[in-house]
C-alpha cells in the first residue's frame, strides 16, 4: 500500500504543485462539557526550520485547566486537511471532532479520524480516537483485488434508525489487475456505528460493488 502511495506522489510531482498546507483554521467549541470552550487549531508543520521545507498539516486542541494550558496534537501529521466537522456522538457532554486528512500530489489517500476530548488524570485533558481509518491499513481486499486502493472517502450517515448517534460510511475504491492506478473498479462500502460499551466505532456491515470493464 505504501508503494502505491509513493507511486502516486512521484507520478504527479512534475504535473501538479504539491498538495500541502493551505491556510490556518481556528474554531472554538465545547469539547468536554465544562463551562469554557476549547480551541481547535489547524496549523502548518515543517520537519525543520528551513523555509524551503514542504509544509504539512497538523491539528491541535488547546484547553485551559489546572495547572495551566494544554496544547496537544490530536491526529498524525498529513499533507492537508480536507474536512473538519463537529458532531455529538457519545453520551458524554461536548462535541467530537471528525477529520479527513489527505496525502499525495492529488490527495487521494490519507486517513479519517473521529476524536473525543476526554479528562485525563495525568494531563488534565487528552485526545481519544473513537474511529480511525488509514488508507495504508485499509479494510480487507475484496475478491479479485490487487490489495491496493486508488481512493477513499469517509462521512457521517444515518442509515439505521436502530443505532443511537451518527454512523460512519467509508467508501473505498480497490484496484483490479489492469485498472488504471487512479480508477479502482471495485467499490467497497463499509458501515460503522458507535458501540457504547467499547467506547469506539465498530464495523457492522459492508457491501462490494463491481463495475464492468
């Protein structure tokens, strides 16, 4: 999977500008139900202090509580942020943060993550991932697939009334032998729901759709 991601980046490096950090984002929201609000910060990240370094993207949360300010990165660093949404998911007070982060010259790969902001005895507050999808560790390859994907997307959905809270739909495009590298002909839809007992999202259904060639 990582070989495919590297191929995608190299194939487009001369044809298009690097798909990196665009502009800072600052959002205030109540993430933990206390009287104050927390600050969500989308900021550039450079591996070193060199000005010619490629800027990538980090997402942080800043909170104030005894004995001082907490400022934590809540997701791995990626090239860019495609989506940031706030949703109430679990039964705890406060909103959760849903992120879709992209990598590569065309931004077709990356990860989706749903993060809660929880009390922590050692650090006052700390991020907790309720859902993580990483294209480098995609779901099981459908029959006939090569093991690589050409694209993914993730979003909230309300497919089943029997589940409390929003579900998450992951849409993956798997490559078959002979497919163009950026047009997988096997589409896999995976549905996830929040499980209160496990305090995380669990997969409950999947569908595979095969297009003709």
